[in-house]
C-alpha cells in the first residue's frame, strides 16, 4: 500500500507528464492502453486542426483565448506555438519591420499578402475548434491522472481479477470446502453452548 505522500508525489509527476505528452501520465500509472488511446486521439485531433487551418491555427496575436486551450496539449501546442512564431519572424524579415503592427487590421493585411491569414480561411473556426477541443480533452485526462494518483490506483482496470488474484477475505472467515460441502461461517465462540464454531458440514 502506497503512503499518502507517495501517492501525492506520483500524482503531481503524472499530471506534468499528462500535460507534456498526452497519455504519458496514465502510462506512468500503469494504464498503458488508456495512455496509448489518449496519445493518439489528442495528437490526431490537434494536428487535424492545424492541417485545416495552417501555420496560424495557433496564434498568439489574434486568438489568445484559443491559445490558452491549445497549450493544454503539451508538446503539440508548443510545436504549434513555435511554428507560428517562426512565421511571424519571417513576416518581419520579409517586410523589413522592427516589430509587428499593433493594429489588427494592418497585421491581417500583411498576413493576407503572405497567404497565411487564417481569418481569411473558411475553415478558421473548425481549425481552432479542433485544436482547442484537443486541449480541453487533455485537461480532463490530466484531472483523471491526478485523481487516480491520489487514490493510489495502479495498473489497468481488472488487472488483478484477470491475473487470478482473489479479493481479500474478511477477517474471521475460513476458506470454503466446496468439494466436501463445507460453507464459510464466522470463526469464533459464537454458537450457543460455548463450542467454537469453525465450519458447518452438510446436513
């Protein structure tokens, strides 16, 4: 049995891994199947959005609320953030700008000249919705890792049952002798007459 402190430490480490690499937190707790499903699902959902919307699906200037949700996907969000920063740096270099325009309309005009303005893309809402929902789903997964870790849950569900491990027998109950017809009864001086009761045979 893990102590509460050990459970709390593992839960914190699991939460960080679950954010950094979706699914890794569950793998840390021994839930490999669930972790693999989360890894594939979050990654596929996020990059499907980027495929629809392009490099500025993750956009720190024009879509900050979406950015907050996208960053919940960990390595996927960070990769998307890096790609859009590179696009903005290239935009400044191409137009010999010291800094990007503060006026959103002026900035959008420059992005349209480069052909990367997501707001001009019919799929902009779909693209950001895919990536944002991926982040929100991963937030649920992070919370799940936290709760499982704090409760000391390890391994796949039903793992002990599949391995043939019987649940613990309550104290005072003797094993059954099914072949001989014996039945489990409380063990102790509980019968009338003062004779200790251990087992009852068949009638």
